[in-house]
C-alpha cells in the first residue's frame, strides 16, 4: 500500500505544471560603446553597469534584467512607454526626468583633458574652466560640451572614434580634447591598440579644474507595475554599496589602461 501511495505521489508531482521562471526586466543602454559601463563584446552587452544591475536585482529578490544596446532616443521612448523597465547610464540632468523615476547616482564621472606632447612639450596648463576658450577643442562626433561652458558650434566634433581624435591632436588640428577619466582608463576593453596610443608617452592627461563630477543614474519607467518599489530597491542597493565601498570594487576590474 505504501509503495502504491509513493508511486501515486510521484506521478502527481510529475504531472504538476512546472513553475515558469519570472520574465526578465527589459533594460536598455545607448548603442555607443561606453566602457567600462556598457559595451558590446562577442554579441553580448557587458560592463560595470550590467554587473551592478544584476547584483542589485539579485539582492532585492527581483527578476534579472535583459540589457540591450539601442539607439538612445529609441531606448528612452521604450522606457517612457513602459515596454522596457529601465534605462542605464543616464547622466545627471541629461534627460527630462518627468516621464521617469530617477535613481541615486551609482558612480561619479570626472572630467579630464588630453593634449599632445609633440605640440605642447612644455605643458598645456588649464587652471580655470575659462582657460578652455583659449584653445582649439575637439571631441567625438555626437558629444556636447555646454557643461564646460563651450559653444558646441566652436568644437571640432569630426572624429568618429578615439584613434581619429588622437591623430588630430598629433597632427596639430586641435589642441586638446575633453572626456571622462573613467572612460579613458577603460578604452583598452574595446580597442587593444588604444592602450598603446594612450600610454606611449605622446599624450598627457590632466584633470579639468572647477568641473563638478557628473553622476550616472538608472531611469525607471513610471508605466510599469511596481515602479516605485523598484526604484526604492535600486536606491537602497546603490547606497549600501557606496557606503561599504563595494561600488569601486565593481568598477576596478574594468579600469587600468591609463594611470593617473
């Protein structure tokens, strides 16, 4: 009799419907390579922000995220509509926050300027932000420079990538370019040749004075269910990781191409 009951119980368990895994949260980031935060490698979206989001959701007991790199305007539209839950790597004051819930910043970006030793062997000192107006500034296509007090129309943004930008410096087509320290230190992740270009002694990298660090945030769609609890869970996790100094540990494996 006991054997029959055990067999019957086993058959019931086999016949029971399998519990489906919760659907992943859909998230997106800009389709531009932005190491160390999000970049594509072997058809996968990886980076510090992807690692961070996975950890925050796991610790909060929430479904994992599926992160895609999309054109930025499309990404924002999908999050605003509620079809996607989250957008990654949103700079402070970069977008209108009204359609979204904005998290605490999870990292601070620090500005640097780079110049060529071939043209400025005695250095190119920038002591005040206003000093930038004395030089010919160049940057990557699509970047803007209002936060530095510069007129975008007067910045040469003809370079499509960093090798072209560095070549412009060495050719004397511009005096300096502006970027973020954390990005420059991780460029080797998307182009191994850039590590040599950045560390062969021909470039100098210096901090930009008077420029406040820029935070990166997650955007949460207001149109998804549990939007407020999701934002609260992300904020709590971000604050905890910053407080116990674990956030820098997430960033460290992606840095290293350039030492300051």
